[in-house]
C-alpha cells in the first residue's frame, strides 16, 4: 500500500492529511490527522519550530512513501504570503530530513487532477474528494479537503 501525506501549509493551522492507494487507481483515506495549532504559541519562530518537530514526529510514526504540498502562488497580502512561505519551507525541510520525495502542485493542477477541470470551483473539488475517497460527506473544514486533494493529485501524478 502506498501512503502519501498531503499537506496544506496555511498561515495559522497546518492540516496534514493522508491518502493511500491500496491497489488500482482509486485512492482511499488511510489516516486523517487533526491540525497543528501553532497559533497557540505566541512567537513566529516558536510556531515554525513546533511545526517542524510535530511533522517530523508524524513522518517517523507513519512513514509515508511520499509527500505532496501545494505550490505557493501569488498572494495579494504580503504578510500572509511570507508566513505561508515560511511554513512551507519548514514543511519542505522536515520532508527532506526524513529522506522523502515531495511533489509540488499548483492549485490548477490539483483541480485538474481531482475534478478534471483546472478552473473547477472549490465546492466541485471538495465533492470530487468525497466521491473519490468514498466518504459519506465532504471533509471539514475546507483545508482538510484541500490537503486530501493534494494527496490524490500526487497519487495520480507521481510514478511510484
């Protein structure tokens, strides 16, 4: 079974969700982890350290075969873009230190892989995540479905 960790690095919460491919092309959910809540730590450098250590522990515990992260795209809010970029850098470092490969996908690539249309709306992508994974309802909150969509994209794109 191939285990992929899909990561949606955000500004305040960092959702880490995984998809697995037990055989054939259709993925299924292997694990759903709760978000890291680094905002509970007051200093930005402490939040990044917490993210690094918690992700490292998660990678050692579950030993995914590969990881996937959404590519950072242009943000109109510079402060948010910098914070997301820092979190993404920490995620990349933890994945590299674990000796894992990392796929990176733009939002349009994720939409194309999951919904079949690169300009699909958020609700379309969420519904396709639900359908592809055989879930009774759309994963909540929204960034959970986003991270699962990233994992699904990686499973459909990466050569394992």
